[in-house]
C-alpha cells in the first residue's frame, strides 16, 4: 500500500463514474453513458468476475459430464451397463477454459482499449473517506487517487477461510480446484452449501472417493425433505454434525482431525464454507458506509449505499458485496437497476426500485435441486396459514422412463388466497421445472387455474409440476376444517 506521501504526489484522476468490480458491474457501461468518463476497477486474477472465471459457468461445464457419469453408473435400473467408464479431467478442463479464457481476455482487452471514454484500472482500491468537489475518493494499491461523481461498488465476495484448515498446497477453494492438473483418488469437501455440494458431486462424478463434511445438514436453506433426500441418494459419503478441529500436511495429502474424535486423510481438501463480502478490502466501514452484521454493504430499494441509514448521493452497490442472495441472476438484475438509476439521477427522473421477486436458486448436483420462497415450516413461522403438497416423479410417465423413485416437487401454498409461497424440486432438470412456478409467483397468480389453463406435453417432466398444482387446487377446494379434527386433510397429499 502506498504511503501518504506517495498518494499526495499522485495527481487525482477524475471520472464521472467509477465501477469497482468487473463481474456484473462490467455490464453497466452502455450507449446511454457514452458521454461520461468511466473507470472500471478490478483486481481479479482473471478479468470478468467470479461467475465467468471460477463460479457458475466453469462449474457447470464440469457438472454436466459428472452428472452424466452419475447417471450411467446408476444405469442398472434402466438396463444399462457402464463398465470401465472414465472421465478425462484434463480434457474437460481444457474444453472449459479454452472457452472461458478467451472471453475473459477479450473483455479485458476491450475495456482497456475499446472505448475512448473508459479507463481500466487493474488494481485494488479502497475508500479514503474523503469527498472532494462532490466526488468520492479512492486510492489504489500503487497510490493512484481516483475520484468519481458516481461510484458503483460491485466488488463481489471471496471464499470464507477456516482457521483449522489453512489454505495452500493441497487445501484449496473452488477457484483453485477448477484448474487442477489432475484429480486425486480421495477428496474431502468441507461445507454443505451450494458450492461445496456441487464440487462434491463433480469430484464424485469424475471418479474420486469423496467425503463431504457438514456442521449440520447440507443445503439447509431448502425444505428439510429435500435436504434429507439429498443426503440419502447422493453417490458420495455425506457426514453431518461434524467439524474440522485441526489439519496436518502428510506425505500424500492432508489429514483432518474431526470433532467426533476421528481423522480422515485425503489427497485434496476443498473448503467451501460460504463467502465473505469484499467490503472490508474497500475500507467501506472507514468511509462511514453502513454494513450488515455479515459485512454486506447496506443499500436502499434503489441500490443506493446507506450512511447512518440515509442514501449517499453518488454511491451505489450491487451483487455479493451488498445482496443477501449470492446469485449471478440477482447481481445482473441489480446492475440493470443501477444502470437505469445512473441515468435517472442525472435527469431528475424517478428512480427504479429493486422489487423483482421471488428469487429462485438452483444447485447443479446429482441430484439437482431448485427452490424459491419458504418451506412449510418457514411459512408458518412467518404467520402464514399454509399447506404443502408433494408430487413424486415416480407418479408420472416420465418418472417411469427415468425409473426414478426418489425425486419430487413440493409446493407451499397459502390457504384462502391460493398464493404460491414457495416451491422445492429435487431431481433431474429441477432448475428448468421450477421456472413456471417462479413465473406464477412473480406475477401474483394463485395456483387455481394454472394447471388447466394450458397444455402440458405428455409424457414430459413438466407433468410433475402440473400434478402438484392440481393437488394444491384440490386442497384449496376442500371445506375448512377444525385443525384438531382427525378427519382434517393431511398437509401433504399423495395419489
């Protein structure tokens, strides 16, 4: 970090707009902003943000072949044999980054030289806490002083570290795992969220022996039935209720000491225990910016940064650094809101609000999981008079074709209004099947009429959703009953 003397010697660079982060923030420059001087600041090893380089996109390019391998190895139920099946890790890595790296390189080259109004700054920056002539001031690691009338904080997040398992060597995060030269025979994955579960599924699909360690249950943010089913049918070893208390490097990898008194050895350990907003690296607190308890930057409904509870003129934030949803589709929508409001603020037009919802999430494991909204327990805790219905893949013709005895769709519906409060799906194509339910909930359409207002291709996977909706309608049409009445319909019905 530069000294105060070095910073004083650096002539301030003044911009109309400074964007910190080249993930979703990189989508903000547009023809509507062509008359503004813009600086894009990014200190990532590769240009383009987490999703492009080490997150959503490359992970799915590994998840697809891994999922096929899982299916083939379990093909006995379909009359298939996959003797000698092997996946080529190096080949998949080359295919993945042969596609992604040119996009990253091209994006960086374009931002560096493609537009006359744009300057690329490939450094870490932090707020100084000063505002000069209405411009927010930042200083870079080399001492460059940047001042912007508008500053968009899109700095993202980073993997959370564990004191008991220091990173380095054969202890990695998802970022290093994707570019491994080869995969060891045994891998331990620490964590139970989306990142940890996806990598456990990928490593297992590629033939490694995998142990996934969880303090509680994996995917605990979804319905408990989904989490329990995931634990039961996953092709790898999932252990719940254990923590790592110490780690030691050994000749062939890493040894982990666990809270239950046991120890595990593996050639690789992946730490996937959540992510930390990068607000601390920006000295956001020192600049007086309001922070949530978990370090996220506080924003209002227009994505304006807050200070002492009030919006700060010219400061905006989006994505993982401020959002409770660490999801690319959420960050992209927030970037669209910020882009629109940068124009609106300059013209005096009304600002656009962030009111899109609900937020769907998908976990690309084997089995796949998708969900939005509340589980039945969560809905009731919020005081909603709700019920749940479930329809299994096995009760549809497509489920017969899959020989699937474990996957299902579950809906949580408010009594009376028929409002769709939440939905959870575990099974093939869950991320696709959830979308018509997201659409209905987003548009405020009750479940009544949704099933019979359209054709559902037969026999297709979507009939799982169709039949779940019909069950919900049946429950809504029943006469109200005393909750203590033993004849009251069950909260979950099955055909």
